[in-house]
């Protein structure tokens, strides 16, 4: 089943910078987590209100504000206004159908990426939009819902001996991007396993369930390609960006993420070709199976053609057919039919048609 396109009709005709949430309807409370750290100090709190984030704007060190949920525009607006986020960036944060991209607004850099997870129950890739705001000494991340994608990053920050505690906000932004990109490899491994299982079973048993799985894979590969392909341009843009927010040493790490992205794109293209090849294998297997069935039916029909011909002759019951009066006519005819059938079977086996 194809995903429905998110409705944007509510924004039709409205001026730019109008903040309207576009995405799945949600009622859960927005969760805001604040992590402030430097090489020696670490502080982690869960904010009850947006105003609790404000003192961290000018605090020394690095501040990471993670917002789980963007379905309340007023909260996003308050946070954006105080931290100087451009209204166009806030508008894109609330529109969860954005294409991965990067915008430099001078005082901050806005990055949009797609976090992908595979839902085993629904057999589909679930895409979640993640927006990152990189400032001079802070990073603000916006997720559609609470997830564990950044748990390892949080664990590294809690470790006072980790490299991330000694770096600036641009390194934190890199670490978040790297976590998102690395998660794509998990999805690719899942697809590789599904494709391997399909290939093993298709040749011997091309079932309707296998065909349905192939179509699901083709659909999900389109979603994966749409989410991954633009990421290369995002990382490339960050690497080449002439901004004081990104230090020169961080560009080395961004190049590493770019290499990962290229590998992911290459693997995605390979998997798309493999899925197309599997579909061809399915049709070939079905065709071969049908040919085998037709072959057996044809041989059976061929064996019975002469038998039917002889039986039809003696079924006419003409008055002057001398064989009808013979005492041994019936067993002789049966014997002749049997010998004819056996002879045809041996002939077909000699020709290796059986």
C-alpha cells in the first residue's frame, strides 16, 4: 500500500514564513532535552517549558537542545525566535515532508535529513524528518517523535574522556549527521537479507507471497533512494561551506561521512538492480514451471492419440468388421494398445523428453 501524500493545502495562498504543522496528527506532549557540556562540566536536564532553554543560548561550552515532536508550532516558534532561527527554517521544520537539504542563514546553518527505520509489522521503511540547527555554540535538533537514534551520542557526551567533550558545536552536528547516515547501513543490511532469502526460494517455489514481497521491496527501494540520494549534496555542501560555524578540522570528518554516503548510494543502486533481477527470476521460474506442466500434459496427450485412434475405429461397430467376431479380438486389441503406449514412453525417455 502506497503512503499517502501529506496534505499541504492548508498553506496554499499563505505568505512565506507562515508556521503551520504539516504531518501526521499527534497528541503526545513535546519533550525537550537539554545537554550542556565542555571538557570538564556536563549537565543534562529535561525542560518542562521552552523558557528553560533560553539561559543556555549564551552559556560557554556547547549546548544541545533536542526536541521530540514538532506538532506544536507555538513551541517551535518560541524556541526559534529566541535563538535567532530564520522564519523560513522554522517553516521547513514544521513541514515534515521536506527533501534533505542544507541552508546557511549566516548566524546558523539549517540541515534537514531523513532518519529511516524498518517496520517489521507493516513491512515498510518508516521515514522520520530530523532538522538540525547549528549555531555558534549550540545545536538544536528537531525530531517528529522520541527515538533512540541519538542515544550513543548522548553516551559519548556523558563520558568526560571522549573526543566530543573537547570539541565545538560543529563536531556535535557532525556526530548527529554521522549517526543518521550510519543507520542507513542497518536498513541496507535488512534489504540484503530479504533479497538473499527471496533468491533462495524463487527458483524452486515462485509463490504469490514472493511476488508480493518483491513489489514491497521495489516500493521501499524508491523510498530509500529518495531519502538517501540528496544527502550526498547536503554533506558536500557542508564540506565546502565557507562559514565560521564549521572549523577546518571538522571538514575531514565531513568528508568521511560523504564517503559513507557514496557507499550507501552505490549499495542502494545495486540493490535496486538486484530486485529488478529477482523479478525477472520470478517470471522465469513461473514460466519454466508452466513449461514443465505443459510438457507433461503434451506427452500424456501424445501417448493417448494413437490409442484413441485405434479405440475409435473399433468403436464404430460396422456390421462387416471381421475382428468383431474373433474370440481373441478384445485381448489382442488391449495388448496392442498397451504395447503402443509402452513403446511411446520408452521412445520419449530415449529422447530425454521424460
